[in-house]
């Protein structure tokens, strides 16, 4: 990864904005680069982090329900809605490149033995996307 100065050292460069409140407390907010951005990025608020965490929880619950109910039609529909919500949130809040990265996340090879084989790909893609979002949140939340 290359920072705005052109340096590339193999580390993720995360730009932050630090503010000191009147009581002396410091607030650190990440500035997340967007695709096609001028490098200034976008500042995520605490509400943004909570929304991202809620999306992760929604995806996780949808995946668990699919496993519990052998990928029934209603659980597959909820899984699709949860993924669509994540794509929309990422596109709006972090830019189309983050939405595309979510959609292109590497599938997880693990599938529970009791999961219907015909929907194994859905499970693998969803776990991969869930892992992608979790890693994104870990990189941003500090």
C-alpha cells in the first residue's frame, strides 16, 4: 500500500483525525479512503461504526439461521437481503470500491457437513464476505 507521500512499506496506512475536547479527552476518528478520492478520505462517526457492526451481526445471524434451517427459502432470502444491505452501506459510506471488494471477497472453504450441498457456494460466499467485513471493522476500529 502506498501512502499519499508515495511511500510503500507493506503496512496499511490509516489516516486519522485527532481532536481534543474541552475536558482534555481525545477523540480519534479514522479517515477511510474512498475509491477515486483525493486522499482526504471520509470520516466515520461512532454511529457509522455501530451501523457496520450491526450489518456484521445481521449477516452472522442470517448465516446461522441458514445453517439451522438447512438453507430454507426464507433463510436464503434473508441472507440475500443482509448482503444487499451491506453492499449498499459500503457503497454509500466507503465508496464503490469497498462495495466491490465485499462482493469479490474470497469464499471460505468451510461448509458444515449438514448443510445442503446445492447451497454450499452460498454459504462459502457469505462466510467470506462476513470475514471481509469483520477484518474491515478491525482495521478501522481502534
